[in-house]
C-alpha cells in the first residue's frame, strides 16, 4: 500500500483529501494561474472547467507534479506536499490520464495496463529477470489486479490487441485502465471524453461514476462537455484566464452570472 492510500484510509468520506491554496504559476512573463484555491473531498467527482487557455491543464500539472508553482501550497491527505517529481507523487497515490493519449501503441492492452502497476512493484530487476520466489508471486498478483480492471472496463475482447489498432474511444478506456492499475487515492482525468461520440461518452461517464462508487476513488476531471460535467460532478470549479471565477455545485455554477458571461454563453434574461 502506498503512503497516500494508508493516510487516506483514515479520512472519512466528505472530508478534505486535496487542497490547493493560493497557487500562482508563471512561464516567463505569462501568468498561467493566479491565486487559485479550491479543495476536493474524499469520494467526490470534482470538475475543473473553463475556456481554452483558462489554466485547467496547468492546474492538473501542478497537482500531479509536472509543474512547480512559484507561489502557493498543495496539501494532500492532510499533509503539506513538498516539491516532488511526478513518479514520487504517483507513489503517494495520485494517478492521471492525459489530454493527448499517451499509450505504448505497439504493446497490447494488457501490457499497457500492466505498466500502471509500477508503483506496486518491489522486486529488483535481477529477481524479475529470473522470475523466481517473491518476483514470481508479485507478477502473479499484479496480473490478477490488471485482469480485474480489464473485466471492470469490459475490454476482455481486446486484452491482447496492440492499442495502436484500437479505435480512439477504446484507447481512452485503456488509458483509464492504466491509471486505475495504480490503485490511486486521487485520479486526475484530463479531458477523458475529448473526441468521443455520444455512445462513447455515455460509456466513459458510467465508468467514471463506477470508479467513484465501487473503489471510493476521489476524482478531479477537466471536461468541455457541459452536459457531462453537470451530470456526473459533485462540485465544479471554473477558471478563466488563470483566475477562479466560480466554485460550487453544478446548479450553483450554472446560475453564476460571471461563469455565464465568461464561458457558458447564456444571455442575460
């Protein structure tokens, strides 16, 4: 079990598991994020929305350790997080998918999802090469976890198919499977339904809600489809030009005039 999972086990549903506090991020003279604060409680789906260039992916990159903000703090599982590299943050129990699919196209669905188990691998390379004793036991246990995820995502028929041959929607599902293989406490999804048709979006929405319900995973997602956001999110934070302009339940955000003017495009009554 990773450190984050151990600490998260002491946090009750509805209590804060992630808090970003006064985050500011700049690239040269360009401000990507300015004084952004919001939290995420255990077991919820938290959407981050806003127009293109609003800073959504930058915020996800701060949470996952790809970017280090010039100002502000990130608190995870009740502890202030020091500056860490992405692989260190993965060991804390944070996994993510990407806006652009980042799979190994020549590898099978099964092997791609297996790569998500690296945070649970303890045997050294020599032991793995000879595949004896603890290394063999570890490999079997990891394979069992991956097979469970394959069943959960209903992709048994493509388990041996190279992912480069799969349609876009299934590749997105495989990428979700790889993130789930890490058994994350917090799952970050960067536009998980981009480029999908209606049926694929319905399937992905169902799987996201199932992840929340069956695994108790806390989820932060970026998504442009407002129908999806309003249907599956518990709370929504809205960014515009790197600043927070709204935060609340889907209904509260939908009726927030600043959000309407900047993003939703609904005229004044």
